[in-house]
C-alpha cells in the first residue's frame, strides 16, 4: 500500500472478469473505463479480461463492486449499452450508496407502455421517480430539460397500463408569454392547444399513437387547461400539473384540493421562468414554502447538472443563474 499526494492510502488490485461483456464494459477505445476513471480516483488498466485497479482504497472498493455487479448482470443475460453504463457510473459517483444493479432494476429502468424504455439519468431523476412512487403529491422543481414532465408522464402511463389508476389528467395554466390568446386563430380549444402541446408530445413519444388517440377520445387520458379543473374531484387518477410556476396562489390551492381517493398528483415547474403579470405571486413558490414539511408530500429540486438535453443547455442555464446572482 502506498500514499497519494494527499496522504490517502492507495492500493493495487487485480481482477479477472468473465470474457462475456468485456467489450461492452470497456467501450470503443476504452472510453467507458476512461469515463469511470474520470469520476473516481482510480486508474484501470485492462489486458483482455484482466483488470488492474490502482487508486484510493475507497474508490478501488467502489470499482470492484461496480465490476462485480456488471459481471452478475452479464450472467443474467442483460443487454447494456455504453451510454447506459456511463449514466450509471455518473450516478454511482454522485451517490455512493447506489449500485450498478440498482440502476438496472425495475425501479429505475422501466417500460411504461411497451413502446419505449425509460430510466433515470441522474441521481435527482432517480430520487424523483422514488418520490412519485412513495408519495401521493410530489413537486418537481428545477430548470427546463431535467425530465420533470417526461418522467411524470412515463410513470402516469405505467400506472394506467398496470390498472393502478383509471385515468390520466394532464393540465397546464394557459398563461400568455408575449402573445395574446385572443389574437390566435380558431376556437377556444385551438387557442389553448399550443400551450398543452408538450404534454401531447411526451404521451405520443411514450405510447402507441393509435392507442393514445383512442384513450384521448374516451377521456381516459385528458389534457386540458388548468381553468377546466375548477369544481372537480379527481379520484383514481394520475394528475400532472405542468408549468406550475405560472399558477397564482388561488389556482395552486384549487388544483391541490381537486385530489380524490386513490389519486396521485405531480406538480412540475421552473421558478426562474415565471410568466405571470408583474405583482402576481407564483403559486408554486408559495406552495413549496407552505407545504415543504407536510407528511406525504415530496419535494424534489433539480439543478442544471440534471439537464439531459444538449450539453450546451446546462451551460446556458448556469450562465443565466450566475448572471442573475450578479444582478442581485
């Protein structure tokens, strides 16, 4: 055992993995292993199926557990892509209580409708999924591109297909952002549909188009502006309120009190993108202050690190956040 430059113990270990899956583990030009090295204080040298680990004791132990899980998954016949491995490595590095096997469990790697497999791609996405499964009301708050709405819709579809709920209700406040509703062509439904389009997009991406269309026609899946929720009691439903930063105090209270027996509600929003008129307080900001300690309500906060869109989106969000702090 030796010491590194910080005085921490360093160890050298030798591991032999089954030949099956070694190419997947290493990746093209060893890029998967190099990515793991960049996340942990460890050097990994591969010769065939033989691996030499050199690094701090705790990190070498972590890599050993990762490789042990990987070998077990290969023996189970699991097909794993390089991108999935990298995502798992990142989450394990950020949350060391997590494991490779847990990443590929049904909890974090699920098929909501038979069309598309969905999995958490960050620690916070994983906690968000867990919060939705464990609580009847969950707030997902953070910047665009963090998967708040998409994952909520995926879990709603999964719940409907599994007959855990009888319907899905997706809603948004139809708040104008630079263009007056009255200036748009068509009837009321035509005017509000553009505000609801992201919810349609998520649904059609996750489930068969014809099946979703039939369920929409039968009102098993309902997509409507928030104003249409007033006076209703929604039982045995999976309800998602999207863009909740644009609700007023009264609208948020109205929505939360629609919850009936056997229902689950997910509220998503980005408090940095409020389109309410000047002087109107966001119902989302107020709700997170009032309800943060209520048992049975989950609060999950995303940051730019959880953005799963183009890598520049993370940098753009970070730059805007830093600029707003300077102005304050």
